[in-house]
């Protein structure tokens, strides 16, 4: 982070006090956009309206209680170099710790309760997987990885990961740890996978989950609640149960002229002036989610009548190519769905106590645990108590999911997506070798389940042009937010992407003279590149690499090595230019001043 540019507060853009903004979607991206409009661009909060289809804000960052226990569809994985995310929450006061920001509170908590796992992967009904730290590849897979990382993105478009790797790669510890954290599958986007490998090159002890950040309370309580409260204190309005399903554009599709809404079954329209901004969340991975419980299977909603933000995107995409191709992401439910589950265990600490002893980690500090030989490819984690603000002292919560829930289970011989909460819990207990306490666990547990048909849609193979740009070419008052926006070098399925797209759209559309924070450039840092090579070669950070550790170099002539070095060096972007003025073309030119003094002979 460049403090000079990041902490600078630019002058308010001309006319900002009289401008209005309409934000479609009250998830993290929409809330972040409102915050940047108020605090960075200087827009009046009373001129900002968030249009939210659901009855609550927060989008996919949910977490709630019903009369029986807790429901939570997903979990977030955060790390210290999500620059836009932490910039935002450095501004937001904590609701729990007076005088502290949300960022302060999160840093304090992770210093006291850091995640460190020594039981990241288990197998054989409760054994720690002995090869979890061994990231060595055979020579063929090592060469494939080096080639994969060196390919331009144009060579990866519309292709699955499986086009570039053999089955042995997908059995490696590198892939096991990587895909189970993120729900990447063999048939997902090679382009997105390469970006992940590059973006998180610094995660060299990934199997320990070191660097993964968690919050003192569920993310809704720890992050969404204080952000909402701050926005409300500045006059930002949120209209709930309000579906923005289309936007009328001018003939060139550059300027939004009206938002078409449906509220309480009635259609209406918000007419826009050219000065008004429209910031659109054009998709949600939790669209059409449906819950189940102990005795009820969470249904799979395959209806396409109402796809929320996706429907809005579809309608915009019909108007112009620059708005992307939503059909690349949302047409294959059986490749994008999975089931999550959240048990609330009341008055029976035995299960959590046993898992703490098995893993060596107290609840909340062990992160995600993956069951290697689970047919469902199941992962789960224990949360600390209290994880929810209203959680009782005798209640413990867990969360988990199955990446391949369409397969029959090992013990419960049916697909996870056809199972009740009790059946899913029984399958987990089988893999933990704890069926002896099954009856007691089930008697003391409320197990909410959730089927999410579109949860990995953002990973489907695509071209760069299949997602709209943050602000599409030529657009004057409309920008896009969230996980279905094209941002070079950064990755989707992260809260960072939500906040980054909010920052980018706000800064560009308001004309704010402030740079969007760059994607953390670990992919260009030779230190991380060297550590990654050592990791793949089975070496520690203190050991030295040899030619044998880099198969791509074997057998190459001196001329071929020179060509490879030139190619690698030319792939790096320019280093930071130090010219401080507004006209950034100056450092690209030899002379701009035309001095009259002659050059010396």
C-alpha cells in the first residue's frame, strides 16, 4: 500500500453535492460503494439509495437465528493483503469496541486467536493425512505447473483446468489444499485458477492456513452491521423488498436513463438524469438458495423465472455486448451447486471436545478441515463461542459443505443434495469415527442445511469479455459491482472483489482524483516466486534450489534459457512511476516542456 496515495483525501469532485446515486444490491459491494461515495467522493448520504431485493442487507454475508438455531449459507476466507477491504473497514467504527475501527477489532482478535492448523486434512476415519505438507510434484506435473503459470490469459479462455493437468496433479497435496478451500473443480475456469495461483503466491504455508483471517463474531455481525450503522448515520437510505430487474439505456448504451423496479408486486420506474449514478450488482452466488433442517432436504430451485440480480444482468446483456454474457455462468446448475450445513449443538459439548482433541486446535482456531476420502468431498470447521452475538454459553456452532454432493456418501448411500441435516451429520460423524455418539449429537443438534444452485457460477470457464468491466467502455453514469465484474489480475469469490469493484466504479464515475488500490503484486515479487518453487520441490525456505528442482530448465540450450529469461522479464509490468502530477502521460515522454535553451554540443 502506498500511503502517500492511499491516505490522501482529494478535493470533492465538482458538483458532487447535487448528484444522486442508486445502488442495486445491498450486499457488501453495494454497501462499500455507498461508503466510498460518502467518505471518499463527498456525496451526501441522503442522496444515496440502496435498492435491495431481500428483506435484509448483507447479501451472501449472512448469519441469522431462527427459533431452533443458526443459519449461515457460506463462509468467507480473508487474508491481510485484501487492500481495498481493509481500507474500507479502517474507516468504519466497531459497534463492540468503543474508539476502535472494525479493522482494529479484527487485527486485535487475530493476534489473540490466530488460525494455525495441524489437522488440515484427515482420512481413514480420523487420521491426519501424512502427506499434507508435501507439495512436491513429479517432473511432468512440475513442468505443467510452470507452463500453466507462464501462459497468457488468452490461451486459457473458455478452457477447464483439466485441459492443462493430468490426474496425478489433482491428487497432489497442492491441489487438495487449494481446491477444498475454494470449491474449485477440475472443470472450472483455467483462467480463474491461474489468477488464484498468481494472486495468492504469498500463501506458502497454505496447509497450515496461516494468514487466513477470521472475525470475533460472524461476518454479518462483525462487518455488515457496523457498516450499515455507519451508512445510516450518514443518511444513506435502503429500500428493502425492492427488485430492480432492468435499466433503460440511451441508444448507445452509455447512459442509464431509468431503473425499472418491482415492489410489493407493483412495477414502477425511477427516472434518472445524466448526473445520477447507477451502481449495479449484476449477480449473486446465493441466488435461489433454499434451506433445509434435521428432517427436511434443502430443495434445489431450478426455476429461471426470477434470478434476481442475474435477471437484471441478462436484460442489460441483451442491449449491448459490452455488458457481458451471463449465460456463460448461470446455465449449468449441476456444475455450480453445493450444499452447506450449520449444526447448532445445545447442551452437549462432547462432540466439539473430541474434535478439539483430535485436531489439537481449540474451537475457532483450526480453520477448515477437509476429509480426503469423503465421496462428498466434505470440509467443515468449528467456530468459537460466542460466534453470534446472541449465542448462549451452552451452544456450539459448526459450518461445513460438500464440494461433490451429487455423489453417494460413504456411509449414507445417497447424494448429499438429497440428504436431511441428520443424514449429513451422520456422514460427518462416520468420517470422524464418532458414530458412537450419533444419537446424543442428533438429539442435541439443530442442523440447518442450504442448497445453493449458483454458488460456484463465477468459476465457470469464460473469456475476459464475458464479464462486464467495472465501468464499461463509453459508459457515463453506470458501473458494475461484485463477483461478476472483470478486474485484471484480481480474483472472484472474495470479499476483496466486492469492495474493489465498489471502489473502482465510484472513483471513475465521480471523477475522484484518487487511484484505486492496486491488486497486491505478489506475483511479481521474486521472493515469493522463489519460495513457491522451493515448496513445489519439497524444500524449506532456508534450502537452495538446484537445476533438478526446475524441470523446465532441463535440457535447454543457453540460447533457449536466454529467450526464456527475456520472455519472463517482459511479462512484468513497469515499476511505479514517480511523477506526481495529474497528467500521467508525462513519464512516458522524453520532453513535454520544449525549453528554449539549446542542448550542449
